[in-house]
C-alpha cells in the first residue's frame, strides 16, 4: 500500500477519464452538429492508405526513439534502453492527464530518479530535456516563419479576421512565454546553478512532493554539481542531444502529413508542418488535460483547409481526421500508461518498501 502522501495518490481514475471524455465529447459534438455520411464515403481505403498510415506509425515510433536516445545521452548512458523507454511512456502518460502548461515535468524527476539516478542528477536531466524542447521551438518558429511567410502561416481562419487575430495573439504569447522560460532556464543551468537549485526546491514544495522537502537541500546541492557537469559537456554532447530532440519533434509533426497523404493528395507539406508548430505553441495555454478538446479544435481550424473535399462535407472530414490524429499521437500513451504505471509503482515503491 502506498503512503498516504505518496505523489501518485494524485493520479486518480477520474483524471484518466477526463481527457478521454473531453476529447471524445468534442469529436462527438462536432460530428453530430456537422455529420454528413458522404464525408466517410469519400475516404478511400487501399494500399496507399495502408502505406501512409504505416508511415504515420513509423514517425510516432521515431518520436519516441528520439526521446529514448536523448535520455541516454543526457544520463551518460546510465539509463538503459528499457529504462529510458519506461520513462518516456510514463512521462507521456502524465502529460496526457495534466494541462498542457503543466505537463509531466515534476513527476518526471521521480520517474528518472526511481530508475537509478540521484534526485539531483534526475532533476538536471529533466531540466536539460525541458531546455532542449524549448530550444527547438525557439529556433524552428522564426525559421519556418521566414520560409513559409507570415501571411500564409497565420492566414488560418477562412476569412474570419477576428479569429485570425486572436490566434495570432495566442501564438505570439505562447512563443514569448517559451522564450522567457528558455532564458531563465539557460541562466540557471549555465550561469547561475544556484538559481536552478532554488527553482527545483520550489518544485518540491508542491503538495504531492512535500514528502521529500527535508531532503530538498541535498537535492539542490546535487543539482548544482550536475549543472556544473552539464556546463562542462562538450559541444558534441549538446549537438547529439539536440539532434535527438530534433528527431523527436520533427517526427511528431510528420505524423499529420502522413495521415493526410493516406486519404488525400496534398502538396503544402512545409506549411502543414509549420502550422503544427503554431498549434503546439498555442496548446501551451490549454487548461484541459493533454489539451483535450482544444487540440482537436485547433486542428480543425489550422489544418482544415488542406483537406481537398467539397464544402458540404469538409467539416465532418476534418473532424474525423482530427480524431484519427489523436488516436495515433495521444490516446495510445493514455491507454498504455494505464497498464504500465500501476506495475511500475508496485515494483519501484511497494515491493521496495515491503
């Protein structure tokens, strides 16, 4: 039995059902409101559909492979391939049941720690992971903005100037938040490690982490040491880590391109890719677990124009594609995590304490 204040007591069955109900509820409402059976008759199943659906799965696996490789690089290969895979699954599961702005970072420190690293080392690995993720967005967004053009990237609301302006504001706000976070995190990791120690101590003041508050000072010292070690890493180390990050996020975005190619002929692949970057930046403000509902809505607005069907069946087709996208990129982690997390908790906490 878990201790009363164990952090995983906060993960209730209801928290797992909430994102499923929100996501399915949104899809169901949109299909009910705009349902047209012609939309489903228009979808052709054949060897091409099977090929590109297989490629969509391949890119999802590429995303996870990049995450696994990055964890091994950041831990100096102290984490095995299997341990890294478990951490990725658990981390994605936690992110799927928490709001996008929160993610699974706090609990990820425990996941890494329980796989064999000290709390300080685990914190440094998770912070480095977060830094690399934000760096990808900060670098790629302006590159794609210049490449595809500001007008094409944000001309997204089919003539609705008001909605376009609102989304433009949300996108730039999200980018500014990410940039500010990256600056603060970089300052803490590479200039003032003690500032990073303060940040992690604040994290461990969260209600479900207070069990470890008495050891937070030692953990902070470990973080300072680990951060100093990270600062001394070679340029090759960071290039490898960023390459793994690039593989993960780029693979994630190509999933949508493959899903569209499975059923339709599309050409604007770079613009579709860039719109997804905007979509993920906007999802930062989503208050729902894993962006449920909000993600599906943003998908229909940002990517609907790339589906070449007649206007009378477009909405139904776009909603169906949004659901398929989430079935590939979101729900698998939710369902797999339901089975993996209880066994992991039993192995790492209950059995070790018995």
